[in-house]
C-alpha cells in the first residue's frame, strides 16, 4: 500500500514539474509578446499602421503569415538593418526603403519578432534572443 502511495506521489511531482515548466515557457513568451507590442507601437506603427495594415503601395502590411514564416530567419536583419529591395507581400509588390534601427538590441528584436509572428493571423510561438543573435550573424 505504502509503495502505491509513494509512486503516486512521485508521479504527481513529475506531472507538476512538467506542467509548471511548460507554463514558465508560456509566461516568458507572453512577456516577450507584451514588450514586443510596446516596441512595435514606438518603432514600427508610424509606418506599418495600428493594425499592421501598411500604407497603400508604399508600406507593406505585416499580416502576411506566409511571408513572415518563410522569412522568419531574415526578420532580425530586416528590423536591425532595414530593407531596400523589391518584395511581394499579400500578393502585392513593394520597393520603398525601410530605414535601419541599429540601436535595437537582440532581446528587443526577439520580442518584436514574437509579437509580429503571434498576432494578425500568425501563431508561430516563441523566438528567443539566441536565435536573433545567430540570425544577425548571417545578414547580407
Ligand atoms: C519609415 C517607415 C518604416 C518603419 C519605421 C518601419 N518599417 Fe518595416 N518596412 C517599411 C518599408 C517601406 C518596407 C518595404 C521595404 C522594401 O521593399 O525593401 C518594410 C518592410 C518590412 C518587413 C518585410 C515585409 C513585410 O511586410 O512583412 C518587415 C517584417 C518589417 N518591415 C517590419 C518592421 C518592424 C518590426 C518595424 C519596427 C521595428 C518596422 N518595420 C519599421 C517601412 C518601415
């Protein structure tokens, strides 16, 4: 009997550990999302719009979930160094210049990416600072 109680307790502890570990990861993602949203308002909204809808043929929307997924490893470079090339977003062509924001550090960029890729129809989960640091080493 005692052995059963003991194994039930062990099982319960393990389950609790796994559960709290998952929610710690979720809490971290939620924090990144909230900070990313604040940074978006300060640094991006002027151009890309309150609902990330973009502006006519000048500024692309940030609502193309497929674009964001396909170019996920390039987002850090786009945010940090700006962009100046012809791109297709939501089946439309854009070619105006986006300025660099080189004062943003890796954690800011990770938070912005978590916000962008988990709003406006995207649900891509966590993106951490280490991934941003690695992405930035590969900018063209
Ligand atoms: C001064 C206006 C301006 C600001 C500020 C700006 N962008 Fe952009 N953004 C642009 C333009 C213009 C393009 C298209 C660039 C091109 O075609 O080369 C673009 C393209 C992009 C793209 C790739 C295409 C897309 O729509 O998915 C992403 C991602 C992006 N911007 C994210 C951001 C984020 C995040 C911020 C804030 C940190 C930001 N931008 C700030 C003007 C701006």
